């Protein structure tokens, strides 16, 4: 009986440990389709994302009840950020719906982890046009929306349908009637399968973002396709097998571009789908604390807009109160090109230096923008910040040794005798006076020799007093040892602005002012930052060693320059 109870207790404890372990190490599973609109006879990808490690492989066979599984693949990635290891894994299942309707994808088991429930709406198949019923190759073009505001985004989509194998195929670029309109190609081409009128086609989809610059009608000229036909592609009906060159032209599209609603807007015209502003304080853990007078603190402001380019975004104005100095870095502009459209990103890095201790309020930052979905003005807002600035640490003052008091010179007592006269008494008086004056002159000369360098040092400090560079060097060391190229650049620029009155605006200018060894490492960092798609930066250790070596050499040179004979102390 006792043995049975012990076994039951051990089993219960094992279940509890298993439950706790599962909760502690459970991975987050997400599931998303790669298309917004899913139709019958059109393939799509269902992607399962796992952030973390899973303890089992999924089984997607149950999807065959409502979908045809065309392909299945998986990929994984691992990265280390700030010493933390993160793992990600994706499973991609290519599906073809068997019928229209709303389907519920139940939770998929990944060992002890589960994906969330997902509802998919499948629309009926498109009705093919009469001209397309027997066409082995044809082109479709569309624009969304066809009525848009000036400088807002229009997604122009080209789809090439083919049921035959092609070679030397090409598609022309879109041509617009407005020469000033901006057009950007979005992401990479997509390929999927679709069935039209019982015929299976391989579809090539290409997307562009169009940003018109003036109101009125904007015409997109027909897209031209040219290619050589080689044979059939998964065809259910017979096509001629000719190997000649085929040329096709799409239809012409006309867009209606609305002017800026001047009576409704305020501020700069920013027509976007969404606009957000964020801030970061990388130098301090809490932005409400950590401020000290005379010490720089980095503030990073990021403006992100869906449907705009980075060049359209305005400068972010902080309007700092009195008692603050700011040294902005050159703004970083970046455009992300996704299938859903452009995402413009403006990143501004500013070194803020409080000069007077006390309590302050950093004003709120507001950026008005036009919501093209709701056709109304909205404001992206960063709330105000209440901060406290602590007094600066007192710099070490030169310490002088206490002035030594002149010891009285002992004078031998005069013994009056028969053979002594007034002459010896006068002699000793004059001797005492001469020796006292000698000691006084010696002390005055010693004091003057000690005061001159101190006065010069104080005068130099008054003219060239600069903020404490130690926090910036600490930030640079951290960025270098972690091989964070962007953070190292920001730290170098902040250090240079505080080190030299010229305030260098780029890494190239800093390289001209430092020794060759450090300049070479800065050049390598600059090359990595301006060569996207290359290997990540791995030269942080070498950059920091060169920087540290330069600082030591400068310190040694200053020491040798100031070294002389020690003053004589009586």
C-alpha cells in the first residue's frame, strides 16, 4: 500500500514538473496566410512561425479535407543579440482550396505547443473572360485604389498567366503619363498556381508602388510581354506547340488623383495608411533618471509611415527647454519594400546635454498626418517626459601642500663679560635679519614656481572646458565588443562632436583627424554600414583596441610634455 502511494506521488510530481517545464519553455506559434484574398483554384501559402524551440514536428494531413496540399517545406534561423540566443523556425504549406466558404484551421500540435485557431475565407473562382478561355498566355493588370490623393500610394499589380513553357521571356516596366510621378518596384516577384476555366496556370505576380505628384488623371500605359513558347505547362487541353515569339499587351489603366484638401489639413501633407513615432534612450535604463549636468545622453527618434517614402517624412523637432544643448546626427532614411507597399523610416539620433541641474519637462512631439483610409486628419504623438537633472560631479581641484612656517633661527644668548662689547650684539642681529630674508625669498620663489602651472591649467580649463567623455567611451566600448555597427557609429559621432569644436558630421571626417590605424578601422566600419546585404561587421574588437591605443598615446605625449625638474622644497 505504501509502495503504491509512493508511486502515485512520484507520478503526480512528474506531471507537475512536466507542466511547469512546458510553461517555462513553451514556444510562441503564429500562423498567417501569404495572401489577403484567397479564391478557389488559386494556390496560397500557409506559414507557421515558431519563436523558440519546439519539442515536436507538426502533422498537416488534416488539411487535405478542405485543401489540396501542393508542397511543404521548413526553414530555421538562429541569432545572438546582446548575448541572448534566439531561435526561429517556419513551416510553409502550399495549399489549393477545393471549394468556397469559411474554413477553420484548428490548433496544430508541435509537440506540447499548439498554434492558434485560424479562420480562412475562400471566395469563389473568378469568371474568366471570353478572350481568355482558350488563351495559353495572357496578362492582367490592376490598381488599388483607382482614386487616390496626390503623393499617396497606389499599388499597381501585374499578373502573367501561362500554361506553356517559356524562354527568353520579359515584361516591360510601367510607363506613366505624369513624368514627375514616383514609381517603385515592391519586393520580389511571386509565383503561384491558379485554375481558370478548368485550365491550370502558373502565375507570375509583380507589384509596384506609384506616388502621383499632381492631381487629375494619371494614365498607366499597357504592359508588354515578349517570350518564346516552348511547350505546354500542366495543360488539360491541347495547345499548338509552336516555338515562335509571342507578344502580348495588357489593358491601359486610368487613375483619378485628388488634390490636397487644403481646408482640412494642418502642417505638412503626409497621406499615409499609418504613421507612428517611437523613442529610445540607449544610454540609460530609465529615461526619467540618469541625467547629469554636462554629460551627454543619446535620444533616438524613429518615424515610420506605411504608404510613404522616407524622403517624404519631416524633420522631427524636439523644442528642448532652456538649460539643454542638442547635437543632432545626420538623419537616416530607409525605405522598406513589401508586397503590401512602401514603408518609409526616418531615424534621428540626437546627443542631449543638460547644462543646469533641476527638474524639467521635455515637450510632447506631435506630427499631423492624413489617414487615407478614413479620409481625416490624425496626429502621431510622443508624450512629454518629466526628467530630473543631477548636478555634475565636481572636477578634481589641484591640491597644494600646506605652506611651511619658517622656523625661528636660534640665537645664542649673549654672556656679558668683561671682554665683550656692543659689537657682538649688533653682529648677531644683522645675521638673523639676513638669514630670515633669505628664507622668505626662497619661499616666495618656490610658491611662484608652483602657482604658474596651476594658474595656466585653470586658465586652460576655463577656455576649453568640455563635457565628460567617459560615458561616450563606455558606450563605444560596449558597441564594439558586441559588434553593433550602427551603435558604434553613433558613439563615434557623439564622441567627435564633444571632442572637436568643428563637430564632424560623418565617419569620413573623423578618420581625417585620427591616427592612421584608427582611421583604417573607422573606414572598415563605414564600408560595412554602406554596403547592404554584406556580411555583418566583425571588427569591433580591432576598432576599440585602435581607439584605446590612440587615447593612451595622447595621454603619454601630454605627460612627457609637462614633465620637468621637480621644484626644490626647502
